[in-house]
C-alpha cells in the first residue's frame, strides 16, 4: 500500500478533520472495456468518437498523453492519436459496473452522493468507529473496487466536498490524496484559479487580466476588484471557495434531474423521415434509461441544432408522468412539428425532465385503456434486449430492408447533450 | 348604407359574430364582420371557413348597402359606446359611426372579396333552448382540449327518434347526457361530431334567448359535413369533425360494488380546499367507509391537507384517487343537490350521477372519471 507522498498529502497525513471522500473511477469506460478484453491494457484506447461527428466519451491514460480528452470531437482525437483503438460505448455495461461500485461505497456508509456513473462523494464521519480513519477507509474502498470489480479508482480525502474533489484529481491515476484540515490553504492556494468550481475559461481570463493567476492571488485580492470583474454572486462564492470554505453536505441518493439522449448527424439533414426515425430512436433510448432508473418524467423537451449552430429548445409538460417510449416520442414529435425549423439540422435531442420515482408516481388511468398497455409492452422489450441485445426488439419503422437498423445509431455514443460541460447532471461524462 | 340602431342591439350582434373570428386570419377579409342593411334589417355576419355566425336586428335604415370592417375593433368600440342610438354610414372607403358625442371613422375592406356564408343544411328538428344550453355545458366539459387528438375535441351528437344524446370524452372522463327533442321526422337517425368549443359557445348564446333552437344537419347533399343552429335572430354553422368517435357507451360499468351519497355543495367545497395542496396533476384521495368520507391530498414531503365529511356509504371501505380538476368539473356539471358516486374498484371508472334531496338517482346524466392509480 502506498504510504506518504513527497508533498505530504499522502495516506499518512493527518486525516482527523477530513471525513469527506471523493471517489473517482479512472478512465471509467476504458477501464471497463479493458476488464473484459485484457489485451487492451496499456494500449491507446478511446471509447466513443467513432463516426465523423462522434465525441470522445473516455480515453486511456496512454491516449491522454497524446492530448486526447473527454468531450473532444472524434475527428480531433483521431488526428492527435491516429493509432488509437476506437470502441463504441456500451452503456449497459458501464451502468452495471457503476452500480456494483456504488454498492461497495454504500457498504461503507449510507451517505453516498453519486455525481455520475463514475464518481461519488462519501461522508465517512459515522463510519470511523467501525472502519477506522478516513484515509484507511479510502484505502479499503480502493482495494475492494480493485479486487472485486478489477477497476482502478482514485480517492480524495478532505474536510469539504470541494477540497475532496480537488484532491482526487491530483490523486489520479490509481492514487490517494489526503488534505489535512490545517493544510487546506497550503494545498489550495498554489493551484491555478480555474481549479475553483465555477471558474470557466472566460472567468479565468477575466481574473488573469487582473493579474490573479492562483487561488491564493484570488483569496487575497480586494473583494471589490473581483465583484466588478465577475459580479456579486460569483465573487462571494469564489471568495469562500478560495479560503477552502464549502458548506455543502453529502446528500445521499442523488436524483437525476433529467434523462435524455441526442444525436449529431453525420451530415446535416432535412429529410423529415430521417429526423422522425432518429427522434424515435432517441425517445426509445431516453425512455429505456428512465425505466432502468425506475423513474418517470413529466416534461418532454426537444433540442434542435441547425446547421448554423443555432439551438432551439421546446418542451411540453404531460398530464401524467411517463416512461413510455411511445408517449415520449409522440410528444417530442409534435413539438418538432410545431417548431418546423425549415433549415437543415445538425443535431436533435430528446429529454425528459421533472423526474419522479416510478413506484410512487401516481398514474392517471385512461378510459378503455387496457390493464396492460404500452408501458408493459416496453418493459417486456427491455427484458428481451437485456437478454438478446439491442437488435432483438425495436419499433418497426426502425427496421431496414434486411432488418438493418436505419437512421441513427441505436447504441451510439452519447451526444454533446450527455457529455458537454453545460449538462447539469454530468451524466455519462467520464473523466 | 346608412342606418340608426340601438347601442345594445348593435353591441350584442357584433360581439357575438366577432367572437368566432380567427385571431390570425389566412386572408385579411376574414378578420372582418360584414354589415348588410336591407328592408329595415341589419344582418351582421362573420365567417372563418370553419364556423359562420349571423345575427339580424331591426334598424331604422336610410339606405341599403353593405360594409366590411375589422370585427375585433368594431366589437371593442360598440362595447364602449354610451347607451344611445348609434348612427352608422358607409362613406367612400370608410365607415362612420356616431353615438352621442363620440365619432369613429373605420377603414373598410372590399365587400366583394368576402366569401359567401354556407347555406343552412336541412332542418333535423328543434330542442328547447334552455334545456339544450344546460345539456351542452354538462357534456362539453369532458371534451379533450388537445389538438393532437382532434377527434376527442368534439361532442358527439346522436339524434334517434325523439331522443338527443350528447357524448364527450378526453380519455380520462366521459360525460353522457340524454334529453328530449322534436325531430322533423319521427324515425330520424343522425349523428354528428361537433367541435366542443363551438357547440358550447353557440348553446350558451342561444340558451338565454328562450324558445326553441332549430338543429340543421344534412345526410348528404347540401350542407354535408356541416351542422347549423338557429335560435331567435341568430344562426350559426360549423364544420363537423371527421372520424369515428370511439364506442364509449360500453365503458359505463354495468354494476357497482360501493356507492356514496354526498351533498354536491359540501363536497365541492371540501375538494376545492384540500386540492389547494395538490399540484396540477397530483391526485386527491377519497377514502370511503361507513364513517363517511375523508378527502386528502399531498405527499409525505410536500404540503398535505385532509378533511372529513359526512357521506352515506354502502360497501366495503375503499380509497380512490382522482385528478381534483376532473372531479370538480363533474360535480359542477351535476344538476341535482346530491352527488351519487358509484365505485367498482380503485382502478375502474367511477360514475357520478345527480340525485334529489331524497338520494334517488336521476336519469339523463352520467359523468365517468378514471381514477389515478397510486402506488404500484
């Protein structure tokens, strides 16, 4: 077991005031692929990014050495790393692996807040009596995930969520970083300003113009200077973070705010039939994920990006929450028909918001509706797909002449809607 | 064209015709109302190719003629005029309107561009205006408002001998009303699917006029695909909706396992109050037992409310949940002091029927509501 780090933030550091863990799987999708094909270990592996407009979902550390990053266009990744092996994403496999890993976390503490498939915050304050100190618990988690799931992960141990997340970043790959409560500022202040939550490219530029390059610079800067550059709200928040203050607690059972899917077309399209079929595929994907998560949603929204990159969004709230592909598709399609962009389309997406637990969600029954309707038919189809693969069951309009899938890629890579930084759920982003 | 008319008569006529005008007309003339004076009568017409409405009134006319002006503007002006005689005259390409000391000059549109209103189909029979208005309002409330299912935005009108039946459903509730009428031929058998909003507006206007409403409905020939209503000096036609209305009669349960009797006014009050904590689509729960009724809404994490009330109940205790809006619509449509709710199962349609003070169910009206399933 690695002890100590030259910087003094290793497993032997004082962890008594640092009960928050941020566990982050290393190159999660790639690691899952390597697990089932060990021959890929140590190779240049990229998940996603196939097709002219695909987006990289995850890259092995070997590929990252060439500059390949998540959410990068596949074409760029191929230029940077022409010898890489590109794999199509297999979300059902990643979801299953994620569930197994989260289960290990929950055996350590019930206070687990998953952020996405591959990362979670844990509060181990209460687990210490049983399992020992936070750094020991972090090592235990890393060992169990490695032994039981054959997957590498990195853990940050710190007094707050924000610091724990920063720490896990430095721990990568396959490492552990402990930030003692009295050394938070030693750790934080030398970091560049864009290490702070909420500092993107533009805020970073604004701060650089003021001569503020490190978090320490920002912490010591007069507050009026930051306010005028970034506004009142951001200035206050950044000032708190720059002094290592983050009052947020670990909230277990992170509930997805929305579930969706989108596709960027290989070539901009204006053929209604193609768009319609694609939306059916996307509605099916989104509904499948809803059902897998045991959720139903009340609002269906669509996103349409035109060839000139203008992006249009429309949404409609249903009378009764649903997880039924047919209902989601029909709503999405009627929204599209009202929108009628009259231009070539680069990207479409379908998303369901206002999620509720399916078990608890009331369901308005329909007159003359059969006891078993579309919802049950689709659950049966899910079971068949789980057993025989995605080609087993699908809507007839998605069958080609020889039973080939037409239109968009059924199991395709997540679109930028899933992976882009603006995605509030962070779903499917693999870092 | 030149005439003098009472302000109220003009305002009523214009308001009614202007109401059915399209807000975004496909051609500009359709935003107009046509005023035509001939032989001492003023006829005001509006038409949008779906619906036409026409009303006539006595005027003192100096010169016959016609003018086409913006319906919306004329309606707003006439509504705001003082209660005095109004002098109207077509002068060149304008319409001049003088009432008391107020004077308006409105641009006109070319009368010859205005489409001819459809002819009335053949008369099918007559119905008492007040009875018809009440019946339509009881049924139209259950019609769908979702234009993606146009079929369900209509009220099905069935005319069989001396019985008129009105039906409407939006898939979640269903209203059925039977009323007597006077067919032109005793063995008449006609059906039509009329846009609910138009039917409701028409019946509501014709009801207070009293007397009879003439229903005009053709089976082929002139006026095919159209229904007309005439009451007093008003006539309206509407295009019918296409498609086969679902066979909904067999949805009426043939038995019930439990039945509750409650004063309509009290139940409405209680449901309104408790529903304050229910969101638009979350249910209110009705728990019946021999102790009466408990109405509840809200979840474990949200705001909650409950209220108990007396109810005559026969059957095993049962909890059933409804969309509060659907329940209130049904209760408001009952034309009796007592509501009788017949239940078979918390997942099967519940039937609301009106009853007198004695609790005796009255025939003629039924309102079915599909419950909301709670839990899995």
